[in-house]
């Protein structure tokens, strides 16, 4: 018997015929008809008109027919809610059927029908089924609770299903336990604050017992759930690890990966001195290698995860290089991933083998793969110094093949090798120059030009070479133009006599004939430098360059830690946090690794742990050192501005602006050319497009500030914009910004600069949950596409009604910005005073009472040094930032200010500020019921008073 | 091409369309088995010309999704054989039924065919008695979901196949770049009742552990033991027991199943050695000489030997001379295929070929794909030996001695390549 005949009926009166058959008396005919209906439904035909007729077939003893009708119902109930009601009675009846298979079928199907009226009727049968004597029914009912929660969360809570579900965790049947765990985990994900999965050592023990007995899928649910548990100490972590390790031998790769996740996470808590730690490391390697013999799709998932694991704990797989060698018949996605891991594992010990392999790969067919292999050779040279020479000679061999893209890729990486090992391999320049003509990609051309300029003194015909590029100057991409400009200036400084004409030519091309502000800026600055002080020009242009770092494209540590918590899931495949690809609030709970309990290895540094922060048992987010470093550098470089950046002005001060922009880019040593490796030198406000009449850059407002006076009365103190997301981390998008509070509304003032070569569109912004529920009050509106080198300023209104999660530090805000290119993440700290509300003035009596009422241990004292203000000025300044002085007393020559402020979430903070005339140090005592805010309030005081 | 029913089942049709346009009909080669289109993630696997896709908008367990898709293929194959368009159309009602049973709201449920077949059959659903019903439900949800009670055989018999595939990547100079054996132990059991089985092999760790007790045996057996890098087991094996005692004990499913998989990398017997010699004579001619040497006991015979020597794309003609077997140039496959039916151990054979090339102005050199080889040998290249398989069934009256046991070793080539 075959079913394919059902697909073939396409006659016109089909629906009509089916209707007749459905109402036939013969059972067989009915069944056949329903099958035809389902077949039509499967291929996408609309058979909803048959709804009543199909539902009529529902009351039958024939299980097969029943199943088919249910299938139809699931598909069409939503579009015909009124008719679906007709089915309710049968459902309810079926839920009491003596056959457990039918009971389960009914409750399973009902959960899939997303019609409110049906769900109401579902509650009673579901309640019964959750306590059914048959485990098959119970395990089905457990999943049904999750379905119902998805349709109507409130109903599930009101009906007390969650408690029943929790009870099922102690069920005697392992499959019931597994499904209950799966359902609870899913529900908990949409309710992160609720204590649904209240895991404690007892319940963990139950789960671990069920782990040994349930199906492979159940094991996955349980392991994924265990991974969310935070053991109370290292001993508990170890004992869980011991019971999870046997899973590493499971035939199901998903079980293995979920077990790896649990182990990687809990390992954080184990001391490295422990014998067990070493044992665990050894146990992890073989199963990871075994994953590579799975089917290609799973290999891909495994490799993406191994890529994370290798970055987090390189020691696990350091001896397993060989298994990542690419096989000729591997699918391309497996090849590319293996290559990536090979480079990460390359070390002095195995470099010879790796290089031999890479050379082999560079002759393969797939262009992407070959390019990556060539690039990998360059990365090996930079990573393992001893191998540099062999890498260079391998690259030269590859250049000899004359395969166009191989040559170009090789030149790009050789430039990086020159940067890493200056004055070592310049002998190869001659070979490189031979290939000048074949370069047609901007990146390769720019790299070659850089090399010619950098080593102009050793290349006899450097001027000719560069001149040849100059002919088509306007057709080149910006990257090449900038590089060419710099290279010719370098050449001129090295060989001034014969190249004067050339430099004149390029300067005029760059400054007079170009529309690109970046290029013009750089042209002008060189021009001025050269004409005013050639010696200084030499010092600036030919300055020693910082060495490039050896590891590139590592995942940023905070993100890496988060991704480790998501091993095995899509997030680990995309290498992006779930919030980047999951819509809505579900599944975007920020996960973090547990803190190490052994104090000797504490990763916390005093700077990152604010005073009064809860210790130990709180999840501790390891600070993104990269980010912090970047931010700090930016702050240092950026001019100290205190004027309100919102005061938009379109006055142009060309020269000064150019100077500001140009200098930065000079000091940044052409970040365009070597951006990916030149970490730590942010391309600061290089691209302020004065021409477009856009608001002035920070460099200008600095100058402006001298005239526009200090501060404004209209709102709180506004910090200067700082670069939050450097362009090199966000594919050319640079974001700087600050927070303001004006007349009761908070906003985030952003400056978006496009430093890429393509137009950016479709901007959107999203915040992660944060301590005060800050959230955008309106979507990010960038009205026109952002063309290259353009900057826009946007004020994004914020509210404080978003979801709340305590962050570390308290004022940390994690932001995701999306555009047509990608999604980018950064985190920033917002000054607490933007949260000080306007009605923060407390009644005097109230103040006294409250002050007494708050226990003394909540009082925190701080000293504010070097503040030259007098009492009135200080009070006035604070008032404009919503810190209100309630009373003032003079005690023994000291002014005592009693002040209050209120945060957006209703927390009151009371303050006593002691000012001694003539003494620039103020004493600040803060009292608050939530003492963890004190530190940040103090910082707000400091910022306000000192600016 | 038919998009799978599975996708259309739970998701809006436009998602299916998006997948079809972006992945199936994309011009490019598949660049990733996971695709994200408009915030929706698609996982796909391909079986002949059938694409099975799973779709999600959440951060799901990706490894689990793929495992499930494979499992789904296994289940379908167990019910109606090859997964083809025709078979899927012929069995779509059955597929709906199976899916309904093995996947609930995205959570995979019991997917053991043994259990499923007790109540979902190709002939539709059997009506069951009350006892049968409760037996089904307890089996599907139970601890031993892979075996039902009350199985009876007149003759208790079991077959063990040790199937190994030996993988090699060798440099032209004969240096082993990487080599490993991935092996499987497949068991066919026809045993009555709920038999408790214990499987033993020459695992180095076990032998050394035992060797400690009887010191004189260590030297003798230690030599023959093998180091297993890693192994994974069928879900019937008690993993915690393996972890603590390294003993493999289980109650087997009825019929055929894969008991374990393992991987070894040390002391592998490479059954064949391939020695290539490629010489470019001018721009229009290649001379290729390949010698293969068999490296195992002379009394054993290797079968189905095939050597595949790749030729450049601009080959115009090939002349081959081989000492043994048959060799042919297959233009459509760009290779010379040399087949030998049988070859005993410690023998040697040779092929030489002259390849005429058309002159081209293509600058890119020929990539020289590796020479690959296929064969089958009647031993386990890893050196694995089955030491025992004991069967205990306390409730029934048969003992370990009454069970007839068969063991067979087959070594096949996996990816067995020598670069030239």
C-alpha cells in the first residue's frame, strides 16, 4: 500500500468530492479521504473548507483515523477558532480514555492548538494527566505545560501547573523527569527572575540519578539544565563533574557536548592545583576528538565549539593538532573551521608539520580556503617567531605560482610579517615588486604600497613604482589612496631631492581634487607639516611603529565566557550571544561562568570590584579587559570637554578641525591599512566631516568650550562623549556617546561614524537587561543611510521600565547595535546621576527619621579631593544634577550640607557633605538602604563637582 | 526536490520557501549546514536528493538537532528502507505518525525503532489489549526503552562484527602524516528474556589492571593489548560502570545494534603501503608509477582492492600497464582506476601510466589530489580482539555455554590517501 496516490488528485471538483467521501458511511473510505486531505495540506493547498467534515470523523475508535484528524486540527484550528470548539468535547473525552496512548495523544494535540477557547478547556484534563498513573501520559503532560505556557503564561501560573511540574522532577520514571526538566527550563528562560528551577543539592542529586537512566534526549535536557546550576563550592562542583564525566562516552554527540559544557563551566570553580583538575583536562580531549568522526554537519557544530574551547583552555587539545588536518573530501565548511583551529593550536613544537600542511592546502581548488591557508601561513610566522623564516620562504614559493589571488593574499600577510619583524626579511622586497602589476584587490595594492613607502630607501625605483600607481589615483579605493599618500610622503622624507615633484602632485591630488574628507585631511596635515617643520614631519611620519600583537581575531573574553556557557547550542555555532539572533526577550538571559572559589587565583582586581559589592556567591562577570583598555585609551586621548555636546553648531573651523583629525590618524599610524592587527590605537575622531555641516566634533567643542561657559542650568552634568565602540571592532562603525538628563528625561546621545567603505543602513539598538531597567524609549532612528565617512548625532530617549538584572558593576550597560553589515556589542558604564530624579527633595522631618532608621553599617564614607568650590557653588552644581540640599549647618567652622536624591527605581540616598572653607577635600557620608549604590553615587558626586 | 514534511509541519510555509530559495536553490556550494535567514535558523542534512531541515527561532541545542535529524533518517530507513522522494510520498502518513511520537514541541522523545515498532507499524496502528497498552507505555518511557519483555528464541545466538575503517594520510616520501582507526562493534543478538551481557576486549587499561594481580601474565598479554583513545557506547551500556571499572555491561536490544564505537591511533597495522612516483616530462606529458605493498600475514587475503590515481583536467590520453588486476582511465572521474580482486599478504604490485596532456595557458598548477585506496581485509587493523562476551539470564534456564556466538573481523579502508 502506498500513500503517493493521495498527492496526485488535482481535479477541479476535488474539495467537493472529498466532502462526499468524508461523510461516507464506510470507515475505509473515510480514512482514505482524510489521508487525501492531509496530503493536500502537506503540499500547501488550502483545505480549511473541509473543517466541519473532518472534525466529524474525530469520534472514532480507530486510532489511526483519530491521529490524522488531530493532525488536521493542529494545522487549521487557528484559522477556524469557532469551529475548533466543536472538537473540544471529543478531546476532553479522549483524555479519559482507558487507553493511555489515546489519553496522551489527546493532551498532546490539545496543547498544540493555539486557540484560547480550547486552552480554557485544556486545564482540567491536563491537571488529571499530570497525575496520571501511566508514565507515558505524565511525560506527555509535562511537555504540554510548556506548550500551554507559551500560549498563555498567566493561565499556567494561576492554575498552579508550575508546582505540579516541579513535583514531577521527583517522579519515579526517568523520562517523566527529563521532560519535566525540559519544560521547566523552557519556562524559566522566559521568566529569568522567577525561581522556577530552584536547583539545590537535593534536586541536583535527583537529576544526576535520572541522568543514568533516561533516554539519550533526556540526558541532553538534564545536562543542559545542570549547566545553569551554580555549585556552592568547589567540592560540590567536583562531585557533579565526577558524575557527569561518564557521559563523555555516549554515542550521541549532543550528550557529549552538553556534558562538555557542564564540565567546562564547573571547571572554572576548581583550583588548578587540584589533581582532579588535571584528570578532567585529560578526560576532555578524547571525546572532543571523537566528535570529529561524526557526520559532517555534526563535525561542523563540534569544530565551532572546539574553536571556543581552544581559546578558553588551549591546554586541552594542544597535543591533538593532527586530527585537525584537513581531509581532501571534507566539506568546505569543515575545512575552513579546521584551518582556524590549526592556527590556534600552532606552536613551536608542531610548527613544521603545520606549515607543511598549509602549503599543501594553498594548492587546493576552493578560493576561500586557499586564501585562508595563505593567510594562516602569515599568522604562523607572526605567532611562532622561530618559524618566521620558513613561513616567508613558503610564501615566496607561493608567489612564484603566480596564481592571482594567492599572490595578493601573500602580499597582504607579508606586510604584517614586516611589521612584526622589522629589518629582517626586506630582502624579499624585490620578488614582491615583480608582482606589482597583477594586484587588483585594494587590500593587496594598499599593502604593497605600504611596503614600498616603508622601505623606499632600499628600493631603487620606489619613485617610479609609486608614480605608476598615481596615474589612476582617482579610480583607486580610499584605502589605496590614503596609503599612496602616506607612502609618497615617506618617500619624500627619505629621498627629498628627486621626489619633490611627486609629493607635490599627490598632495594636490589629495587636497584639491578629492571629495573624500579623510584623504583631504590627511593631505592638508602632511602639507602643513612639510611646509612648516620638515624635521617634525620626519619625526611624526617616520616614527617607530608599535609592534603588532601575535594573536588576532580572538573572541573578546567576556563574550568567550558567555559562549562557553552556550556550548552545543546555536550561539556557539554562530559565535554570537543568543540576543543577537533570538527575537524578543526569550533566551537572552546573560549567562556567565562561575567565579573561581580558590582565593589564590582570584581574577578580580581591586579596580573592578566596587566597594560594597556582594562577594563570592554572586555570579561574577569577568571584565572585558580589551574593552576597558580600549575605553581608557580613548578617554585619555580624547580632549577633556565639558560643554554640552548637544549644543549643535555648524560653524566650520576647517584648519583646526583638520589638525585634530589628521593628527590622530597620523599617530594611529594609518589604522586603515593595518587595522586588524593594530590593537589599542583607536582611530579617534579622525573623520569629522566639517564639510557636511554636521555637528562639530569633540575636538572643536573643546575649543568652543572656552567661550561657551561652564555647564548649563537646563539639565544634569553631561560627560564628554567617549568612544564606546571603536571602528576596528565593528567593521567600520564607530560609536561614541554619553548620557544626559534634561527636564526629567534620560537620553543617550550617540555619534555614529561610518569609517567603512560601504553605506550603512538599517540601524537598530537593543540593551541587555541592566540594574535599573534602562531601555530605549523609541527605536534608533537614523533617517538617511550613513555613507562612508559621514557622522550622525542622535539622541536616543531612554526610559527605565525595561527588565531588570543586577549587573556587575552596577552601572554597566550592555548594548547591541545592528546595521546592515552585522550586529555589534559593547558595554559602557553610565554615570549614576542621570538616574537622579527631579522630585528627589526629601522633607526635613522625613530626612531625619530616615537617616536614623537606616542602620549604621549601611553608611559609607568617601573623600572628594581637590575640589576648589565653595559651599554655595557646590550646592548649586549638585542641585542642577538633582541632588538637593535640604539643610545646611555650620559646625565648628565646617559647612555641613544635608542632601537627598532619589533614583528612578525609588531608592533614596541620603548624604552629608562636609566642606571646610579653604580645604579642597570634602567629606561625603552616604546612607542608603541599598548600600551597593553608594560607591556609584560617590562617583557621581565627584564627576559633578569636578566638572 | 522535495522539502521535508517535517519543516512544513510546524512552521509557516514562507519559512520553507525562504529555505528553498536561499539554500536548496542557491547557486553556491553549501557553505554551512546551519543557515540564518531573517532571524530564523535552518539546520539541514541531505540524504540523496532529500533535504531534511529543522527550523527554529530560538537558541536551541544545535548538536541535538543534528543528532535528531540523523536519528529520524535511521528511523525512517528502518521503516521503509531508502529515503527517497518516492518512499516519502508513499509513507507520508506514517512519517507524520512517527514524528508525532518521536518529537513533541521540539523535544525529541523515545526514538528507538525497537520500541516504536511495537505500536506504530507500516500497516497502520494495531489495536492492542489492555496489557499490551501498558506494556508499550512502560517500555517507551522505561529504563530499558530499547527492549521489550518476553522475547523467546529456541536457539540463543549472537553475532559480533568488529568493523574497522583504517584512515591514513601519507606524504609522498612515505611519512605517516596522520593515521587512525575508527571501529565499530556491531552486535546481532537473538537471545531470550532480559539477558545481562558483559563484553571484554584486549583493552590495554583493563589488561594492565588485571596484570597487576598476576604478575607473570603482564609480559605476555601486555604486548597484545591495544590502547584505545576513546570510545562511545550504545545507550544500553551502563556508562557509569565503564567509567569506574571500565567494564562493558548491558542488556542488549533485540536484533542488530551498534554496541560501541572506538578510535585508536597507536600501533596501527597499515594493510597497504602506496609508493607513488610522478614525473612531469615537459609540459604535455606525465609519467606515473605506483607500487602497492601488502603488509600483513601471507595467509590472509585482502579483497576489493581499488587504487584511484587522479589525473589532470587537461588529460588527453592515458596508457596503462599493470602487473595484476585491471586498470582503466575514467575521463569523467579524472582518474585512473586500478582494481585487483584479491591480494595475499607480503606481496607487491605495480602500475605505470603515461598521461598525455593538452597544452593549456592556465597558469594555475594542477592541484595534485592524493592517490586514494579502497580495500577490505579479514582482520582488525587496530589489533582489537574480542576476549569474551558473557551472557547471564538468571530467570530463564539457559546459561552462557548454551549461547552460540560468532565473531568476525573486517577491516576496510576509510580515507586512505597518499599524496603524490
